[in-house]
């Protein structure tokens, strides 16, 4: 009890110091940074009498080693399993019910771990206090850890045969072959079984610190009051050493030294309809932010359903499934940006899948279309750039309809890039011209080396086994998709 | 930016009057004024909810009937029809639609996954309304239904249906309902199967459209900061011209649960099972339906505590009450390598609630506490979840549509908080005993053959925690 009283006194002292709000480009959104480095974002929206609290950390698969692959996901689970105030998971969830929590969950991704829950706005202070115990003082009880290991192992083993999981694992293994564990959120059974409370405590002390975290509070709230609450419960949280002071060695670009071809037998596809994809290692947001703005504008431009990009590919690559499913996009990450060109097509043994991919799809997409975009300043008309700007402004309006969605988006950008990157996102996108897009495509597509993937029904793959093998396609299954099987 | 800030402040003032659990004035009283009900000259009801909180406009055309209108071999026909309608009209072809929706961040979409009704939606921003409403109305009323477009949407639905067969949990639900609802309309997959979608033709779709798009089957829900008079004028000039077609929507009969456990193999299970048990509950219009839904929300915490926390028995576990004309409940153990034990733990949780106990939410002393002491907190939590499900205009539109379908009263959902507050501990105990202790539950376990071979069938043949 004494400990609680001292902690509360310290919290109240911190709460008395005023903090100035930092400007944001979004109406209703305020931003503060506490002295311990914790970033605080508050978004007012009074549509319903609820408040949502989300707290996010910059860690996840990105901060794993081969030995700790999957442990950030396990840690995410353990945060619900008891802390110094709510000793067990049952006490923890009972307290949530007592608070009237209507929705809660956590999530681990490649570059962030996040937790959120929704409380009646009248109980926001108690809700923030509730999370402060979970975040700052988790117990890592050995018995709870043992139980949770079983739960997590079940979760990952159940996915091993899933075609999407096999595809993702194979992509990570080959695209990020030097450090594949930095992409593998789930990890593998042996690593999970090896977890100890001491390892969890090391993760906590290294990454679960205020200067590596941000709290996002939205809904029926008053920013000034909320800030006082956050200061009260998180102001005394001790700052730690910057876990990002020494940058991670980047994943190599190109990802492969020569083109790599993979085929995945996939029974989630009906016989006769298959998927092909060309992918490249793309820019990382902190290392090359200018390229990422150009990449995102390019993504909007090629998404035009009636634009030259889709029309040319649809006209020149035979047997495509449907123009709507011709896609190209860049996936933003701080440690693993990727670029994809993909489409579905009809299987036809007179035009084997390997030939379709290597003699038609790749030459048309890369050698013709991408080269045209690079060389022709007018490939995208002025009007198309203007449309993209209008779309971005509309998306801002739409995002404010749903404060939860807005804050989740902000949380994503905060973790993979930075707040300033996101706040400057639309203005910087609006500055992008053909010149920046050409530079991005030249560096990351034309001067890069591709991985081509075909996914098709197992019967279709079997029927074209020889032509696929002759063209150099490696067949990917559960047995060879996972990096950690090779590491054994 | 300034204009938007002003709107937010106005909304803030408006919503200070919003309900908070326990306030004197009810949610119904505070919100009924924002909802208007009108009728077009052809009898189509129009429900308008004024929402100045954002710039989004959501319009739903709701089609009553659902799977009751279909024969088993027609599974997916309404979905196919609505999907084809999104592919344009003679006046506005598909290329135009796609380009316009892309440029204006808007969508024309459909939902045909429920048993009792489908919807056809326009979601856009206020500034595009005048331009997009005529497009939306025309594609609904005069769809071109071209053969190449038919082939495309047929393939899309076929790919989606195939995909769902490879998801172990979706497969579990499909297999359970196929057997449990055999002979009943709810056995029909609204989204179709690979076989039924493949067999349907463009003529089937055209015939279905001509036979079933009639005024008596439709109603309209609009949520946004609409000018009500202008909206009604637009609707009258378009949807108001749809004729009645003497459509009879068949009654949905009651279904009889089957007691036999189903063990269904799934080759990619890797030793992990999904367990689900479904059971009949009161119709959505009956007071006991809401009691069941509320009771299941309490049961969820007991299930999680016993099956997952105490025993590490699964990845997740939950109880649901699904509100349809013929409602059913479900118990789900998601990703478990101990399916037989999980059933025993599920029964332990049910027994606690059936005897009037819940988790002790104060966290001190005994693990469990009398329902009489905790029911207030569970009610608050339930009502907060309800608020959380109506943040966007589309979500509010869904609430209105559901209220009108099942209660013929769009205001019904506004009464939910009052109805929850009226539930007593005795109601909860009575309903749990009736459906979960003494009722018949149809169980399924889906896993690989080795795991199925070790399932103890006796655990599933009766309630084990007597």
C-alpha cells in the first residue's frame, strides 16, 4: 500500500507541470510529449460516450534475433496475464468488466506492438490507470508463462499449413534472407518454448519504455483533462536507453543476386485461376523518405482503374483474369519496404504459367510499362496528379468519421516512420512529380532484382510441373517455406 | 479546416446530450428526434437518420427475404445478382463507375451474407452526393447485366467460395450448418458454393432480378447530414417508380437441432482442432433473445477464464447469440489441441452461470461472485459495446435496417439500453439453464484424422457438469 501512496504522490507532482500542445495538421487532434519521452495524441470525437485508449511500442519482429523469434508476440499475450495490481489474468479481465470495457485486444506486427481498449468516457482516468499497471509492471509469472506458451504454440502450428502463411513465410525467407527473423512475427515452437521470465524482463526493460512508446486517446474526451490523466499515470514512468540509437543493419537491396522464381501449390485457388507476382526489395522509410513519398503517389496513380498502367498490361498480357485485379503497390516499412506487381490469370496449358510470367507479364510490366513511366514525363497526365491530391484530401475527411480508425492509422505511421513523417505526409505527397517517381522506379525496380511468385491450385501446378521446373521455378511447400527449418 | 473544426464543436454540443449509461433521460428519448420515417408513393419505407457529425453519406437499399427466397441449388444467386448490379447500367458502364468511385473516394457495394436480408449501398461524401445518387439509382434500377461482366463476377464469387473452404474455422461453420440446418432454408449458403456459383447462368440472374426486385421487398435507410426534403424528392423520382411484383417472402420455419456429434477431417489442421456447438434460442423479437445475448456476454468471461486462462486449452473461446428470424446460439473453442477436455471446461463455465455465479469483477476474495452483485457492471459493458458498434454512418444504417427487418420499427434499437437494464439475474439463470444446460446442442469437431480419433464422444453427448 505504501508503495502505491508514494507512486501516487510522485504522479501528482508530475501532473502539476504544464505541457504545451504541439501543432498538428488534423482538426481535433492534439499532441504532447511528456518529459520522459512518451508521445501523447488526443482526438476529440463526441459521437458516442466512449473513449478509446491505444498504446503502441516500436518493437516486434524487427527487434528479434533467431533465438527470440516469436517472443514479442508472446510478450503481447503476457501483458494480459497479470501485473503488480491485477495479479492474474482473471483479475485483469474482471477489472476490465468492472470498468465497462467494451472492446480490447493487442496486436504484434513486424514493426510495432499495440494494445487498445474502449471504456465509457466517464471512466477514462481509471482506464488509463488500468493500462499503466499492465504496461509498467507486468509479472511474467512462470506458471502463466508456461500456459501461454502452449496457447501461442497452438496458434502458430495451426497456421503452418495455411497457403497464405506459406506464401508469406517464403517471401520473408527469400526477400530478407540475411535477417528473416526480423520479419517473422509468429516465430517457431522451439523459440517459444525457450522463453523465460528473465528474457521477457529484458524485452520490457529494452523496449517497453516511455521514450519508445506513444499513447493514442480518442473519442468523447477533453484534451486538457486527458493530458493531466496521462501525466498522472505515466509521468513517472522511467525513461530508458534509446533502443534505436544503434541502427539495425539494413536488409540487403537487391534481395537476391539473380532473379528467383517460386511456385506455390495453393488449394485456396480454384482450378483454372492462378496468381502471379513480381516483387522487389523497396525503400525503407527512414533511410529514403523521399522515395517512399514518390512510391505512394505512384501507388495511387497506378490504381486508377481506367489508367494507362492497367490498360496496357491487360491488353498485352494474354489470358488475364480481370483488369480490376492488376495491382502495383509499395508497402511502407522502416525495415523491409517491398514493391509488388501482381495479377490473377486463367490457367491454359497452351500458354504455360512459367511462360506467361517470364515472357509476357514481366516484360510488359517492367520492360515496357515501368520504363515508359520513367522515360515519359507525361505518362501520367497533370489531371491524374490532381486527382490523386483530391483523393488524399477526401481520405482525410473520411478517416475522421471513425476516430478509432484514424488513431490506428496514426499509430501505424508513428511506429514505422515518425509523427513528423505522417504529419507531413499529404503536403509532401503533393510535391511529388514525375521526376521523383522516375527516380524511385529506376533505383528500386529497374536497377533491382526480382522475385517472381506463382500461386496456383495444386492440380494446375502438377499439370505444369515440368515446364515450371525447366524455367527454374522452385516449388514451395510447408517443408521449405520457413527460414527456421533451414536453421536447424 | 476551419469549417470542419466548427462542425466538430457543434457536434460536441449536440452530443453532450448523448446517452451515458445510467443517465435519467433514456437513449430512446434522446435520439428518436434524429430519425424520420417516410413512405414513397409505391409503398417503399424510407428511414432517415440525421447525423451532422461528419461529411459521409450512407444510403442503403435493403432487400427483404434472404435465403428464404432461394432453392438450395440457387445458393449465391442473390449475391451474384447484386454483384452484377455493381457492374453498371447502360447509361453508366463499369469503366465509368470504377473511374468515378476511384476519383471520388466513394463506393457502390452490396452485402448478401446474412440469412434474412441483403443490402445495396452507396457510401460517399456530401460534396459528391448530387453527382453520385443518380448513378447509384440507375445501376440499381437498370443494370446492364452484360455477359462478360457476369463471367467476371461469377469468377470472383467462385474464388471467394473456394478460399473459404481452406480456412479451417470457416470450413467448421459451413459443415456444421450444412448438417444442422439440413432441409431448412438456413442450410443455403448466402454467398454460394463453388458448385452452385459455377452452375448459375446469366439467365438465372436476370430472371431472379426481374422476379424479386419489387417495391414490396425494399426499404431505404439513409444516414448523414442529409437535406431531408431534397432526399425524399430524389428517392421519389427514382426508387419511387419501382413497381410491386406480388412477391411473397416465405416464412422461415423452425429448425430441429441434431444431437449427434460430427467429427470432420481437415487435412491442414496440424493437430489443432476447432470445436463449435450451436443450439436453438428464442427468436430475435422475443425478450429472451436479448437475455441470451446478454447471458452469453457474461459467459464469455467465464469461458475465457476456465478454458484459456486456467487450462491453456485454446487460443480463444466464446459464446454468441445470432439474431435472425430463426435465431441460434453458438459455443466456440478456437484452435485447441485438447478438444475433449475443452468441452468439459466449457460445461464447467456454463454450470457456474446457470447457478447464478460470474467472475468476481472486484478481484478480491473468491474467484466467483453472485450474479446479483455483478450484473450491473455486465450491463454497462454490454451497452458500451452497443455504442461502440454505431460510430460510422454505415454502422448506424445497419442498426436501423436490422430494427426494421425484425421489429418493423426502426426505433427499436434505441430501446436496447432500456431492455438490457430490465433484465434480472433470474432471467439470465432461466435462459442459460433452458438452452445450454437442458437444451440440445449440435457439436462439431474439425481437425486432422489423428486428432479426431482421440476425441471422447461421450463428452459431447450430454451436459457434463451436472
